[in-house]
């Protein structure tokens, strides 16, 4: 008997933190550190405008010559992030993330954010699978 296909909704991080696009880069980086997260969906006036990662912020602040106190996260976030539905097969989402070389997928339905699936979530799934005992023949 085959197991049913796992969905991203089963393994996503629920109720992810979001950040206002009007925050400056220093405040955004500080917030990420305080929350202990590496990816944040960016919202402006209630609408998703992109996603930002701690790696993006570090790279931008180190190489772009922008004033991090006066540059908003909306100005530097990645627009059009990868979005999937909670019922999408986990294998499909992981394959897309791998192909695109991205660290997070936003899990949405009907324009509402339901969760976020990150590389850390994928590693937790892998750990569960590696620790499963093989089925008896």
C-alpha cells in the first residue's frame, strides 16, 4: 500500500512573521535577528510585495552602497516570490525551490498567507524520513 503524497501544508511553518515594506534595512535586519528567522514576507498596505532574506540584506548592505538607515526593505526585497498552495505536493515545491535556488516558498491560498516553507523545514522533513525504520517485508 502506498502512502498518500505529502503536501507542503503539512510541513510548512504556520503563521509566519511578516514585515512592513516601509521599515529600513537596519530595523529589518534587527527584527529578523530578534525573531530568529532568515526569511520574511514583505507587505505594504496589506499587499504582498516580495520576500527578503538575511542573506539578501547582508549582501545589499555590504555591496550596494545604499544607506541602510534610509533605504526601505520594499526597495530591495525580491519581488514576485515563489508562491504555492498548501495542497501542492511537497516533492513539487522542493523541486521548484531547488531548481530556482531559493530558500523559501510562501504558502498562500486566495491571496492569504497560510505559511512559509523554508530550507530548514525541508531539512526537518529529511530528518524524519532518515529516522524512519524500514517497513517490514
